[in-house]
C-alpha cells in the first residue's frame, strides 16, 4: 500500500506571514497619517497666532499686545509659542504642539486696501 503525500495546510504559514505584513503596513500608514494631521494642526495654530498678532499690530496696540494675542491664540489651538517676533507691520510666529510638531507662520499688515479719511 502506498501512502499519498498531501500538501494540506501548506498555505497556512504563507497566509500568516501575509497577515502579519498587512498589519505592519496598516500600522505604518496610521502613524504617517497621524503625523501629517499633527503637522497640519501645528500649521493651523501658527497661522492663527500670526494673524492674531498682526491684527494687534494693525490696531496700533504694539508688540507686547501682539505677543499676548499670539500666545493666547496658539494655546486655544493646543500649541505653545516658541518664537514670536512681532513689531512694525509684521508678525512671525513659531509654535509647537508638545512632543509632536512645529510650524512657523508670518503675517504682515497691509494698509494698501484701506481707504483714507
């Protein structure tokens, strides 16, 4: 009597390896997506902070008020101000979302569209 050799179950290890690689790929994509979202969040906070600072400068309230507005706006967006160079007609702000991402933005006051008295 001859025994037949079967290959039943030979695909099981291959399927297990494919599943492991698919899970690793999904984890990597999720981490990249999270990092991109944090970078966008940091950029939004920087943009908003720079605009808030420029608004204070446009109203003639000075650099101290511009820095305070930038700091408050950044905090409202979950970030902290790292650098705030506010003066004249420009505000440059760098913010950081703790342990996550940094971003920089600049806003300038442009009075060219304002009608005179």
